[in-house]
């Protein structure tokens, strides 16, 4: 028969028994990591979220207690009372490895079946099985450490913004659907037949309304939802550290958030972040790194060679230059690592980004080989080599296409090479601001312009007229915080002029009627006096992934979804009964 906690109360966590004095009575509780039966000696490694301690039983232990210890198996939940004493055989690998609890009372609080995988730090069990039994996976120290660090980071954020006079305010989870950007998750209303709520993609409109309401500085650790295709660093539900400020410009918002990052890195990594952070424009980031979230911890910068081939007869470059550019990277000293076979593999990498191929020039063992230079003039070859700083041991990799393809392909290629060649020194990190983003982006499939960030982003005041005349050149008062090649935060100064907001909606092809239908409450509110305001939001999940030097966002979320947005543990989403659908006036249509 299982026992309970009546008359016994925990005095110490397992990993903290060293706080007690030897000879002192302690009570510890947790899960049996393992039991070792040595005949007249039994040892139990007891585990809780702080660590492991050893429980000891011998021939002087009362027989009922010894017999009970004999029956304990892995993952049994137990409570033990005993005297803290020095271990005969010490374990320097454990924080508590110098002491043990000599048990006088043992209670088995819960038994356990054999678990589907071992509960230990380093396991090779496939992820799907671990996610199916996530409650067991979460007993492992790496995941517990990640979740506890996440708690700590959230507290650091709350403390910092509280110290700077921010007010934490919750915003609604059931909101109006305003289709623009990613798909909304929709929630049907039982009371209002045929109508739907949406789950928030962000608290954007509400935090702007809070500025209009006079709260001046808002923050929230907010749950957000987007119904979009997943990838390694994205989930359908995610968490933001969300802030907004009134009476500010870009520098005010950036300075405030630099202070937060400085505090965060000091408390988590004990690193002294040097401020101010570097700032580069969007155009410079794309030109140099092929990405608006550049990883600047290593080189492999893009080099524009278009002018060298302006008059070339080489058809591939000539055709590309009619609509784009020819750009290259020099992988210095990597000729031995980048064999012809490896370059073929890299060609498949760039093809994923719609590049038609990857041209190369390789200088190894005193000889040069190239996939394209035989089609060039000697002057073009010499100018190209000089531009690239080509030396023996180098490999030049070239993509020629429209700029969007060239940037995406070479940007991905440099990241791929940085991992293969281990170009990032351990412990090195990089934080910077990317500024002056385009206000709009053109979607070729839809044949229309969308807001690069969102429709409430203020245009650069010098570019307001370009909203109607040349949308490709209009810049936004937007900024992203980039950490080790990930966008961990982004924001902007918002539009606070109702007329300018109406012009923005018009530039996006939204009629006045549609704008009022979707955002009339915001436009009406702006007619009652709105302060200049701006802010940003951090992706907490992605930030945690970087702080833990992890590449899987599921490792920093207690109960994550998988690639198809399902949760394997509870098997959601799931079907609901006909009665529930009928109450919502919903019928399921078979395809």
C-alpha cells in the first residue's frame, strides 16, 4: 500500500543537502534515479529538480526500512528521513558527492512502471517518443535546466522593465480577426452564430491603444499564435516579451532594450556587453551577408562583382545581369576541405533557394580549376581574382541571378560553411541592430505589396511620398535586434497620424471601407489624441534557444508542437463530437 506525507515534511532539496550540517536530520523527496543492491548495503540515488543525493541503508537500518528500500525501483517517488553524514566513497562529479543521507524512515509515495526510455541526461531516444511522453522527458536535467532558466529570464525581464517604470498589462486572447500577414487561428463563437474570434498573432493593436490610454510604458510576457508552416526555430504558439513606449524615437527604444540585453547577459552568462551595439542598415546587411539577420561572428562576406562582368559574353552572367547581379564569397584556405564532391553538395544547398547553380574557382596544390572561367576573357578573370583577393588554398563560390535569389542562396551558403568549417569560435557572440528596413515587400505570387513588418509601422519621414510613387524605395522606421544570426527582437516607431495611417492602408491596396471594417476602432481612437510611440517584441523561445546554445526550439518549451502543429502527448488537435459542432453552427465538409 502506498504511503503519504502525513507527519513528514521536506527540509531540503536533493541538490542542496550540502547546506545542512553533518549529523543533522534532513528529509528529502523525489524520484529514484537508480537503486543499487549490494547485499547488506543498499544505495538509492534520489533525484529532484535541483540534483541528486545518495540515500544509504545498511545492516543497522531497521529491517522494515531496509526491506522497503530493497523494493524501490527506478522512478518510484519516495520521501526519506535520515542523518546527513560523510560518504566513504566520494563522487567528485556530484555537487552532493561528499555526503549521503543515512535513512531511518522511508516512504514509498508512488510506484512506477518501467519507463519507455531511460531518464538520464544524454539519451539517443528519438524525439517523437520523447514528445509522446513529454512529462517523462521533462524529468531530465537538460530540459529542467532550460525551463528553469526560462523562468529566470522572464523574471529578469519583469524586474528590468519594472525598474524602468513599465506597467505589465494583460491584453485579450480572443480578438478581432484582421487578415494581413500570417494566418490567424480562428475561434468560433457559440453566442454570435457564424462569427469568429482570432487568437492574437501579437498584442500590437492593444499595446498601441494602451499608449493612447496614457499608460506611457507597457510590457507583457504575451502568448501569441500564427497558423503557418513550422521550422526548427518556429512554433504555432510562441511567447513574446512585448514592450511599448510613448514620446520616443528609435534611439530611445533601442537604448532601453540595449540596457535589458546588458543586464540579461550579465546575469545569465556573466558577460559584460559593450554598448552601444553596432548598427547596420538593411541594405548593408543584404549586400555584405545576404541576410537581414546577419551572423557577424565570421567572415565569408558577399562581394559584388557585377561591374567586372558588365560587358561579358558569358551567357549565364550576362542573363543574370539583365535582372540581378553576380556575387561571390571567398572561402579562404578551404581548398582541401572543399573538394569537387563537396562543392557539388553545396550546389544542392543553393538550389534550395532557387539558384540555378553554383559556379566555383578552386586553387589547390598549385593548380587552379574552375567551372566557368574558361568562358571569360583574361581581363575578366584577372579583375575577378583581384577583387576577390584570390590566393592559393582559396575557393571562390559564385551565384548569378536576380538579387533576391543571390542574397538568399549565398546567405544560406555562408551559414552552411560556417558550421562545416567550424568558423565560429566557441563562446563568441554577436549582437547588432539592423535598421532602415523596406516599408513594403512585393509578393510575386499575389502580385501585390505587403507591409514588411506590419501596417502600423511608420515610414521614414523622408520617404512618405514614396508610399504612392515608388514603394520599392520607401524605408520604414523599423529595427531588428540580431543575436548570433537570429532575429530575437524587432519593432518600429508606429504611425500616430490618422491621415498617414489611412495613406498606408491605401498603399497596401486596402480600400477606405475595408480599412474601417478591419481597423475602424483604431482609426477612431487616433482621433482622440495619440502620443508618438514605438516599441518592440522579443521572441522569448528563440532568445532562450540562443542563451542555451541550442538549435532546437522545442528544447526550451515545456510542451511543444511538432512539424505539423500537433502535440504528440495529448494528441491534439482532435475531433470533437457532433453536439459541440452543432452548438457552434459548424458542419465538417468532406474533401
